[in-house]
């Protein structure tokens, strides 16, 4: 697995408040961000119309390494030229996607990333939606299109590969912390 980039979509308090089980999504995204930081993975945040809807939850911005934050108007992050360019410039070939909302911005971003020849993994425990049924239908469609849909722990354990990885001990502590 090549070194991925963690793409955090629209983790703004106004959206977090509107989705089912928002505390779980917030918690699992914090886990993914801390794990990405430990692995030294690049992190990109998007914000949907932040001038009107506010910015990313501060505690999430601080959980990962130095983030790159991009405002967007389009639902797909890749429809924004600045974001698409930043992803290309990162050199990443694999995008790990977390955030909200699954049937809208997560779906459109994942679909466009697949079309742009990225390997795409939606972190199934790090996404949220207002209606769970809509999210399930969208995730099934993304799987059918070639997207991986897996829990964050599975992906990060795959990056570790074995217990000899230098980040292994710290990672297992994160797993316990965010259990």
C-alpha cells in the first residue's frame, strides 16, 4: 500500500450537529487524525462555504499534523481546482476519506477521486450522515465502483504490517484511547 493522504471532508460543527451519532463520528475522526500524524501522513481538510457555515472543529484541526485547509463551494472536493491541485502536488495515489456528509460530499468526492485514478478508501467508522439508510445505499454504490470501505483501524494496521513498525506501540495506545 503506497503512503496515503487523509482527506477530511467538512468536519464543521454545523454539520456535525446535524448527523446521526455525531459524537462517534467526531471521536473516530480524531482517532484517524492522530493515527495519520503518527504515521506522518499528509492531511487535507475541506470546509463547505466556511464564511457562512463556520470552520472545521478546532479540536480536530489540532489532532493531526499540520493541516492544509481548503474552502469549497462544490460538493466534491475534487471539483475545486485548488483542492484537486493540492492532492496532485502531494504525490499521494491513495486517499483515505473521512467526514460528512456521506450521501453528498463524501460520495461525490470518492466518485471523482476514483475517476481521477486514485485508490480510494472511505473510513467507514469516520463518516456520518443525517439518514443512515442513505449512507448505506451510497456506500454500496461506492464499493461497486471500486472504492474500499473499511474501518480506520483496519487501514492503519495494514500500514503497520507487523509489530516491528516504529509506530506500533504508540498506535496500540491510540487504539486503546479511542477504543
